[in-house]
C-alpha cells in the first residue's frame, strides 16, 4: 500500500551494458522504459558556478518509492520532463513494522 505522500510517477530508463575495447558503456538509444508509480521526489541540494555568468548547475533530489521498486544504479529517471541519473547506490530499507519499508536513491542532473 503506497503512503499518502507518494503520489508522483516517473519513467525509468535502463540501457543495456555494452563492451567496446574492454570498456563498459550504456547503450542509451536501446534503453527500455518503464513507469514507476507511487513515488516521492524531494529536493536535496542545488549549486551554480559563476564566472561572470552561470557556467554549471547541479540539481540533486531524493527519490523514495515502495520497497520492491525496480530501479538500479546507472538508470536514468524522467520526472516533470527533466532527466536525472541515479547517483550511487539504491537502498531498499525494511521498516520494523513493515508499514514504511521503502527504496531510496539520489538523483542528479548537471548542466554546463
């Protein structure tokens, strides 16, 4: 049962991993897309670099979803027409009561 504050939906993009010259990379043109419902996205931090004008922007958010959410490190997430990348690990946390077990991860977007 989703919690009352988890009302958003996102699209999760997962690209197959390819190997070229011994290096792994994601083949984004062949990515699969799935919808993940009953999620919450909250602001985490943002920063801007200036050199007389804005040269770089970073935007970090926390995605919180149900415990069995299918999201992995390396996935991309589209929310409100903006594409983020899953940054670091995805944490699946069981609560002692089972009521608020959840999956959490950090999303990041860079410009510049």
